[in-house]
C-alpha cells in the first residue's frame, strides 16, 4: 500500500487528519526533518489511504528512507575522521535549518550546530543504533539550540495577548476573520509564502515560538517538548494553541493586505 | 457555547480530544457559525503553513566554513 514509490498526496507527520482537512486539500508530501516518515504518519495511513490520491515520489527512494549503512556506523563509532566528515556534510545542512528555526541569529545557529556535532562526536563510540543517525542528530541539535536559547539575553518582545483574538461581551469575535485558507494554498504551491510565514514565526514571543517550532515544525510530541522545556504537558498544549492563534493573527494581517506585523 | 469558548478549545476539538458530547456541541456550533468556521479553517491552514516552513531549506548544504569549524573542533576533542 505504501511502498517507496507510492505515497499519499497529502501527508504531514504528526498532524491529525481532522486538523489537515483532507477533502479537496493539497499538501506536499513530506517526511519529517530527520528524513524519516514519522510513526504517526503510518498510524494515519489506514484512515487516509481509502480516499486519498496517490502519487509517485522518486525522491523518497533516496537514502532518507533507507537504514543507516552499518559500515558507516561502525566507522563512526571508531571515530573515523573521513566517516565523520561525511556525516557532517550529509546531515549538516538539515541540522543547520533546524537550529535556524529555533534561533533568530545565524551565528547562534551555526554555533549550535557545531556544539551538536562535537557532542555527537564525543558520544559516537556509545551510539547503539537504536534510532537512526538522523533522528539521533536531530535531537542533539535541538538540545544544543535550546541550550543556546537559554544562554543568550532575551530581546524585547511583543505580548502574546496582543496577537490573540478579541471577543465582544456576548462572546462573538470582535474582528471576524476572512477565510483565506484557499488563497494560502495557492500561494503556498507557488512558493510565495515561505518568507512571510518564517518572519511571522520569528515575531512570536520566544516561549511560544519555541513550542510551535518543536511541535509543528520539528514534529516532536507534547511529552518530548515538555521534557525539553522543563514544563508540564498542559503548559505545552496551552502555549501551542496560543502560538498558533497568534501566528494565525499575523497571517491574517498579511492576507488582508497589511504587513504580517 | 459561545465563539469565545469554541476558539479556546479549538485545538482539543481538532485533536479529537474532547468528550463526545462536547465534540457534538462544537460541531453543531460550527455548522451554524460561519465566523468560527472561518477561524477554524484559517487556524488549520496556519498549522500547515508553519509545517511547510519546516522543510523549506532542509536541502541546503552546510556552508564550508561551518564544516571546517566543526571538523577543527572535533580534532581538538580527539587530541
């Protein structure tokens, strides 16, 4: 049903089908940021496969879905310099992207990636191969980025309250939104929205942005996110919902013809 | 249930995490409230747009100077 050349046209890892709204919706096929189909995708597949169109995606034939090369892993565990350089070159770009999503400054992101690879280098002799190298590195770089985030001084930020929907005394929305979701789909496919969305995410207060990035962009679950941030799972859920609402407000401004801010 | 309450619990609704009776109340409200439907549609779209940013630059190669710095740092570790 779901071989390497046949994947549903609309998959996003971790996001429940109800949230995606499959009917008539086109979403790019994607694997998670460590280059694997998330387990949640497989859980969703029986639900989705009955009525989802399928498309051949040759890119998924790549090493992204293949197991780690045992010989490479053995050389890495022996701290073979050439093997490590290959690891850096193969995974470094993706890990730098992950760090950039968590850290606003390029220098911080590069430092985090360097710290991550040094940590990985130290730990490689004990790498047991219970997870993919890409998964292992993904977690290490997120950890390094979060460490960096804690170390640096926080910049002045807008209040999340300003970005949440407002309500009239009778409970109705004070500023009912237009429905720009279809237009967003079109612009997304044309590649017009990446910069707008990235900048809008950067505008979110850090405590909320971090949760949104870890959950919605990096695909970690609530439990892992809570552990990383040393908060309860309820806090993660509350911050995620508020972060999504705030991001929605910023995008609403954009689609109404204004600046996302 | 007011629009304010719908939006407060929207994530739980979309995650199918509400009790069945509340889920039904939600669905009933959404059926008659275009403003909340618009909010829900754009909320879902927001999540998708955020996720799309996630993969946008993953294919970029790591800059050569960053690779050099990493390899230099690891040489120092192993010495």
